[in-house]
C-alpha cells in the first residue's frame, strides 16, 4: 500500500507484476497479428502459377504447424501459461488467415475467373475471414475446382484450429500450471497467475 507523502499527496501506484504481464502479453499478441497483416500487404506476391501457389501453401501450412508446436512448448515453460496461450492463439490464427488470403490472391492472379470477381489483397483477406467465421455472405465465391478445393482446405483447417488446437493449448496451460506446482483451478481464472510468491511479496 502506498504511503502518503509529507505534503499529503499519495504517490502514483505502479501496476503490479501480474498486471504488467497482462499488458505485455496483450500488446505482444496485437503486435504479432498486426505484423503478419502488414507483411501480407507489403511483401511482393508475384504470379507463381498453380504449382507455385500449391507449394507456397504447403510450406505455409508446415510453418503454421511448426509455430504452433513451438508455442505449445513455450506455454508449458512459461511463468504465465494462460497469457502465453493467448499469444500462441493470436500468432497461429493470424498466420493461418494470412496464409490462405495470400493463396487466394495468388490463385486469382494465376488463374483469372477462379472467383466470382477479381480479388485484391483486401478482397482475399475478406473472403478468408468470412469463410473462417462461417458467415458466407456469398458476394465472393470460388468458381474453379482449384478455388473450391482451397476453400475446403481452409474450412477443414479452421475446424481443426478451433477444435483440436484449442484442446492442445488448454492441455499445455494445465501442464504449465502443474509444472509450476499449481493445480488448474486452484485460484481464480483471471488469466494471470494470482497468488504467486512474487505477487504476495509485492502486496
């Protein structure tokens, strides 16, 4: 508790360590998502043809799996597993969406008419988000077989990301909490590790 100064003013209270961890984690998640979207708009996406687009998509999906696996290990070892899981989900989801947006954009450039209208980068990202969220306004639709196969791949990957990946991340959080000598649910699920020795010492 802050002690009043001699003139009666109470000095400003600095955020506690868990609060700083939350701010840093949220800022990092936003930075990752914004960085990936910025890279999507800034990187040169040349016409690679159907084979080049397929190879790029396969390499990108492999990168998503590698990033996800690395993030799971980081969650288990992190002092704040819940917060690290938020970062992992933001990084994996942003990379997944940007990857398919780039694939749609390249497919439309290499095979015009694959979609119901020509796609700009924004259009491709919009189509990716509406497909992932299952909104499906219908204003942009895949017309070619390749475009429909690519859309089905995104749908399948999205279901796996929401279902399987969420379970894996939850298991990693529990493993991280057990590694720190805590039972999951032993304290309030506030997203921070309340009740830690560091917090108690600073209270």
